[in-house]
C-alpha cells in the first residue's frame, strides 16, 4: 500500500483505533502519521539491535487512559534488549481490519494523557 493512502486511511478512521500492549486493549483518542528524516547517510543497524532507514514513518498516538503507562517500560528499548511490538488496529471500510505494527521510541505523559511516539514496522490489512 502506498504511504499516502495509508495516511489517508489512518486520518479517516482515527477515532476507531485501539492499541494492544501486553494483551491489554486501550482506546486511542488521537492518532496521526508522519514521515521523518533520520540523520543518516545510509540505512544502518543501530547498536546491533534495530535497523534504521533514512526516512521512517512515525505514528503519534494519544491515549487519555494513563493506566497504560505501567505497560510502557516493557515495550521500550533501553530497559529491554528488544522492542516489544505494539499493535494499533481499527475496522475500516467494508469490514476490513487494519493493523499498524509499531515499536515505541518515546513517550510523554502529563496528568491527563500519554502521547506515544512509535516507529511503523509493518501494516496488515485483513478482510
């Protein structure tokens, strides 16, 4: 699927996304996708742990249920040797299900919400 079409689908169905982390389901209150440049001259493996491209698709997901925070430390590289895949999914047109497979890169929290900054690994569309 081309990236522009994917971005349009995510925007159109933004209010329908859920996030699955550690077998717990949370509502995604806001979601957006953007493409960013990495400060690289060529694709490379970082720290022997993950592969970084020169351009990456990022997902920014805002969750108002702050109880998700207790699951985040198991998902982020740093405390762990591997990223935990985090899946964001929604039912889209014609009953198809879209799943965004991501890795958590960073998060920001205040008293009312958590914003997750995720790197998109894969997209699965099921009928």
